[in-house]
């Protein structure tokens, strides 16, 4: 489960300014993220709020990505299968 299905789609979301990091709009995909940060992004009709729990050591499989954050959005389904 990842926050975006691909790096290119994540970059497009950031460049469009519709992703927030700790409530502040970001306009670049390489904005620094720290443990405890909140990421807010739209996915379909839902606005997702994600808390960064740890930073990954590498860009690995989705199973490893799942361990790096927790979903705060109440009643929301998993991010990306």
C-alpha cells in the first residue's frame, strides 16, 4: 500500500499543490518529510490524512511501505492495494 500508485503521479499531485504536509501546501515532490508529519491528499472522493511513523531505508515493496505510516482518516479503506 503506497500513498500514490507511482512516482510520476505523486509528483503531479505535488506540483498541482493539492498535497499538504502538516497543513501547508507543497508544490514539489521532494519536500522533506519527518517522523510524525501529517500528509493530507485527495484520493477519489476522500481526503486522506496519513501520519508518518518511520522513514523507509529503501524504496521497497508495498508491504514495507505499509509499516511507515498510519492512516488517520476515519472509516477510510486502505490507500493503494
